[in-house]
C-alpha cells in the first residue's frame, strides 16, 4: 500500500525536536519558526509535557465519554482561569475542523437558521460544514455545498449589516487573526460593531481562535484586544503542543442536553494530559506575556529589513509580505540556512509562527539569515 499523495513534501525527515529546534536523521539542526502550522506552542519535547503524557499513558490512555473523566474537569478549570473565560462551558473534540463543525451545528440548533457569513481569505477546516465556510473552492466537493455561505471583506461592516438585516443569518464565523489568509487582523472596533449587530439580529458570533489562540497573539485569545464576548470560541492547534485535541468554548446562554454533541476520542485521558501540560507551562513560564514582548521585538526588527514590503502581526503570529512570490526564498531559508517558515494563500506572504518560548537570539539569527537570503535570491520585479 502507498500513501494517498495529497501533500507536496520537502525532502526532510525530522526525527527529534527540542525547544525551538528540529533535527533530521542526518543530524542537521533546523530553527523552527513555523511550529508545524502554529501547533507547537510550548516548544518541542518540553520536559513537563513529556513527563505528563508519559505518566498518564502508564495509567490510562483512553476510555470513552460514557464514564467520568476528572482530567476533563481539571482542563476546563485551568483553561477558564488562564483565558479569563470562566463563564463558558467546554466541549472537547479532536481538531480545529471538528471544533468549527460543532460550533456551526450548535449555532443552527440555537436559532434554527442555516445561512452563514464568513470572510474572504478565511480558513476554518476541511470537514463538511467547515469547508463550506472556507474561502477556497478547490477543497469544496459538491456534497459540501449544502447551505448558503456569504463571504465578506474584513473590516467592512456596512455590507455585513445589510445581510444581517434580512434576519436569515445563523452565524458569523471569523478568525481572531486570519492565518492562512496571510495574517490579516480584524480591527477591534469592527469586532465590537459586529458583535452588537449579531445580538440585534439573533445571529451567533463564532470566533475561530484555532491558530490565533493560546497566547499566539500576545493575549490568550486574539479577540481579547477588543471588548467583545463571543457566543462561541473554537480552539485547537497550540492547545495540545502537537497532540490532537480541540475544543469549543460555549457561552452559558446555550443549554446542554444529552446527545446534542458527541465524540468518540475527544477529551480522552491522554489528550487532556497534553492540554493540561500546555496550560501549566503557559502559566509557569509566563509565555503569553513573553509572546507579546518578544513579538513586539520581532516586529520592530523586521521593519528594518530592506526588501519586505509590509510587516503585520500580533505577538508571535507574524506575516511578511514581499513584492514577489516567496517560494524560492523559503526554499533557500530551509535548505541553505536550516530555518522553517510558513506560506499562506497569498504567494507573496511568509508566515512566522514560532514556539512561544522563542528567545531574542533566535530572532536576531533569523533576521541576519533573511537579510543574507534577500541579497542572494533573484527576485522578479512586481507585475
């Protein structure tokens, strides 16, 4: 049997991770400034993370949600306290796509509507409903197109209000910061007006914090740079530092009943141990404040680099826009300088999403190598 060939792969075979670094089978050391799509939040192979999972696996790795699981309760309490979202209820699942799938379903249960407003360049996952609200027709099969989705521009409230006035919109789903879309940030005032309109027209506001959450933005959640209280918040990626786990934070106005949502593997013992370990590390090492401080340092350093047309971001969620496609630049950084970076749906935008425990010396190293690469790589003139 062969693997189903759906991923374009770099010819690198990682075998070990430590802190902000990845090592391949030949002993090469790579600075990881991508964190496997912003998944690595507290660093590769963090001792507390490894210990917590090892001990849990020695006791019990999995049992179903038909029995009580004290680890779920511990995770919910610690998450609520650290995120300042203690009034919410938590539903645990396995991934970001599954979190958004359940969020959309829960919204429709609540107000009985079916139309969704999402945003251009947004990404919410590859499962049936999630892919329908993702701005990428290439990954939408005919079977996915079972409800109406309307795409709007970030920060343009007038067109959204015109749609909400019709009274048939179930939910608005928006990323705290667009990730794959190229690190686009909604303005706080836009979010605040959007929230008020959703309340006015009985529409559920879903904040997709799957990539931008867990301290990535310099706040626990990116939306916390505004004053809003979303109806639903979805989380995943940095939540488990590489272990598959996702969650839905649900406002208390939603009433739970048996069978409303469900999952086989979600919230299993080993996943909860991973989630608890991440929260422990974020708190003990003050990584959210560190993300904000080092993110500001990183952004200021990047603004001095000639050849970058725009730098944007918050905390350690950073986008670098160039006047040319970055494909060859990323390859040079990867194979010549041994640095992982990320791409986006915009071919000119590089994403930088390092582990939150990155240090200034890592930033300085990257800046130096980026400046060298920009001098060596032939760059086409913008069209």
